[in-house]
C-alpha cells in the first residue's frame, strides 16, 4: 500500500472548495477506488456517481487534474506522484453536490433529434462498410466527457444553440445510415449550431470508447452542409426549383 494525496471538490451550486485527503491506495487502483476509500475512511457524505465500474455505463465522469475522464478508467499509476491528484465534477453542467452534476440537459437535446426512420418497404440489407460505420457511432456510452471538454459549451455556455459532439455523433449515425429516410441537416445547421465547432478534436481525445468524433462524424456533417448550402451548382438548382 502507498499513500496518495487527493484534492476533492466539495460543495454544491452555492459554492464550495477543494478539500485535501490523504489515503492509502493499492496496486492497480483507479481514481474511483480512491474516492470509495475516502468515503470509507474520512468523508462518508462525499457524493460521487458510479454504477458499473467497468467503463461502460458512463456514470462516473469527472475531471482529474483538469482533464475530463472516467474515474473508473483513470489509473493512479498513470498520474504524477509528485503532486496531489485533483478531482472535480464536470464543469459544463450544473453542479448538484461534490462530484455529481445534472446532465439532464443532454436528454432534452436527444428528444429533439428525429429517430431512425426507414421506408415502410425497406429491406434490411447493408454493405459491411456501412455496418462498420454505424457500429463505431453506437459505441457511445453517453459519459458526456466530449460535451464537457467542448469549448463551445464549456467556455461560451451556448447550450441554447449548440447540441455538442455527442449529438453530432448521433445525427451522423442516422444521416449515414443507408436505410434512413429523414433529413436532419437543417436541424444540425440551424438549431444544432454545427458551425460553432472549429475542429479542435478535443472531443475525440477524451472519448473513452475511441470514437473518432471529429473525423468520422463532425467533418462529414460539415461537408454535407457545405455541399447543400454553399455549393454554387446546388444553389442554382434550388433557385430553379423555386421558380
């Protein structure tokens, strides 16, 4: 057993502060293990959300040393030993208490996206490359780390006009499905605020499932918007149709 120092955010929506804790940690421990040990030894009232402890439920999202991570997937061995480990809640969403935030805004955004809608007589036969593309998008566990790290939500707080990387992934999974019939491009362009994204790839960097959010979802959606609204030939055809 070794001893590590943690600075854990304690507080609620009205304010709070980082509180230092020293605790023994074992070989192979992750940050969530340490939070449980702090609960057991020093702070039984410490609020931390978790469920599966297998990096599949997405519940234990937080920030460790300033970076959005899953607490159950962040090994203590990978963190510097010469300074305290700082653990805090996701900054993009309203704080409930300690390390627990209110992420319900995401579920309201999800309701605005039309679901998968195939043609009534659709034959569910697909090329393998389409299956592979859909499989990548469906790996999302909705931990919302990508939402937390995105500067449009984190720094500019544009929740009222920007749906964020997670939901661009969902729209992409539907728009690129060969059997889907619904057009969602106006939704992501107007209501979704796709143009606010400046392709920093920070969302891809924090995704625990390794989804290439920027390259395989956001950039293709941007290309489709450009083709539809800024391609001169497409613009001419639309004018002719209106006449």
